[in-house]
C-alpha cells in the first residue's frame, strides 16, 4: 500500500507522433482522465488542461 495509492507500475505516458497518451497498466487504484476511469491496456489521448488522477494523486497535464 502506498500513501497516494499509486502502484509501482501504475500507468505509462508516451508520445506517438504529435499525440501524448496515457495507458493504465492494470493498476490497483485505477487511472482517471477528467474523472473518467481508463480501461487498462487501452491508450487514452491527453490534451492540455486534462486532469490525470493516479490513485489519489492528481496531476494537471499541460503541453507546450
């Protein structure tokens, strides 16, 4: 159990071409983008201003 509910291998963020995406790696406490729970193993595009939640840890994604 981690304080923020983040697994060691919780999610991955990657770039494909010009698109940044996030993929839940079958985490125990789930990954959310804008309060929508992601399906493990299915990449989800990230857009500037998106709120990403890994367990109880919230991040705001901003692209330049």
